[in-house]
């Protein structure tokens, strides 16, 4: 099963997707990959459950149309993790944890994986550009309720840099308290 998943990820990394459907593409691709694994397992005589196929389909979708599996999984812990920082390629991802502060993880992204993640982030909001002429972009990834700030050369000295903030249901900064009218400015 892991060999099938690896082969599919490598094959799908070459594929590009239209910008028009990108907001719903993650769900569509998860279902498509799930069905692919079910069909391939039957052809090869490998035992697989629908739940396993769904997990494998989601893992492939994380890499192909998502932000990469490590960031996708970190973003699910929105109760404890508020920010994910990418300082450069091949350096650890840093997180801002509610209890432990800034921590580095063991996850690292190579330049091609970072470029794909950043491309998928930018495609999630129509009409945004992220190239040499537009080296800084702020985008909201609605699927994760995540604000992202991405930079590339010439705004940086070479590496790709990103800060991803997971928006919370409850305000946690003074401007947010004012915006949500939780208290007035005279407070």
C-alpha cells in the first residue's frame, strides 16, 4: 500500500490544476485518490478497507493539492497551535504552541515542496499572483481558516519564507476584540 501511495504521489506531482476549481479541489481529489486505491488494491489482490483507502487518498491530496502532509496535520490542532513558521527550505518548521511557546519540529520542506505548497496556497484565493514581480502575498486558506504571509526573492535573500496563522474562533488580539465588538476602544 505504501508503494502504491508513493508511486501515485510521484506521478501526480507533475500534474497542474485549473485555478477555477481550486477551492473544492482538495475534496474532489481525496475522493478520486480513495477510489484509485480501492480499484488498484482489487486489481493487485491486496487487502484494503475503505477507511484505509480514505486515509491514503487524503495523504496524497495533502501533497498534491494541499500544503504538504506536515503542515496539513499541524493545522488540524487549532486548539494548541496558533502559528506555523517557515524560515527557509530545508530548515525545520517552527510552530507557536499555546502552552509551550515557539517550538521547532522535525519536519523540513525542500525547495520544490515549498514551491508547490506556496503555489497551492496562492491558488486557493483567485486572482492572486506570487512571482518575481509580486514577491509578497497575503492569502487566506479557507479550508483551514488560516491567514498566510508568503515571501520569495527578491523580497528575501534567496529562500522562500512563510508565516501561517490559524485563525481562532475566539479573538486573541486587541484589534480582533475591537473588530468583533467584544469590548469598546475605551475599555
